[in-house]
C-alpha cells in the first residue's frame, strides 16, 4: 500500500481526528494554566477614596474584591465633606493583592471646641505658637498705646473680648490687641499748664 493510498484509509482518518483532538486538548490546558498563573499574580490598583462617604467606599471596594477598615475619625477638615474619607492606607495608585484591607480615616462633622489659653501679658512671639498648637489661627493685630512692646493686652473673636478658659471652635481666628511700646500722652495737657512770664527786677546801683 502506498502512502497516498494510506491517506485515504479509514485508519488514517481516525488517527488524524485523534491527533487533532489531542492537540486541541493540550492547547486548552495550556491556555487554562497560563490564565491561572497570570491571575495568581494579578495586582489591583488601589482607587482614590478621599472625599467619598463610607458607603461609597464599600461599594467601590466591593467591585475590586477589596475590603476596608475604619481606623478613626479625625478633626474636622473644611477641605473635605463631612464624614468623608480624609486619609487612606495604602495610598491611591498602590498595587495590592485581591482581598487586601484598605485602612481609612473619616472627617468629623464639625470643629471641636477648645479652651482659650491665657495669653495676657505674653509677647506676640509667645502667643502665636500657643494658638497654633491648639488648632487656632492668628487673626488681625490691633495696636494700642502701652509701654510693653508687642505684649498681648486683649484676645478677641469677631470683635468680642475673650477671657482665658472661654470655649471657641477649633480653627477660629483670634484677633490680638498688642501694646505699641509707647506710653500714651495727651498733647492737650500742655494747654492746661499755665504759662508763666519771666519777671525782671530793677537793678539798683549802690
């Protein structure tokens, strides 16, 4: 039997079908293995969660098969919506594995109250760091005649005088009344001093 005649036999046809089937099966198994190994090392890009509500965070991370953990509520930041994400770890753009937990911190709903410190008779250079340490801001500076240069005479909020211990909202702007280093002197007092004319006595020759 020649080779050409063998190609026309039933035996060859069966063997050809079996061979093609084996090749297709091996190809399928190879592609399946390749997909598995690729997905096994697949990394997910962490989205930017800032300014999202907790519900929006949950929905977004569910789509990516990621989880979140609420760590804390931070002091109110006016640059972010109330009760929205202010910080996250890992940060946006980081590469993580499926199922990774993303840790978040939520913005408070409003500023907290703080007590006014006693800045009276302290210098301006001492007062400003004290305000900032409490989360307060420096407002306007008002000068009044006083011997102590840049010494705090009053603390004010929106024109209202404050006392040490008064409660104010964090981040409030505190105006400071400072001494200008000069003792007040009214020029009109000169007009009340009676003028005296020089007296002359006659000179006598003895």
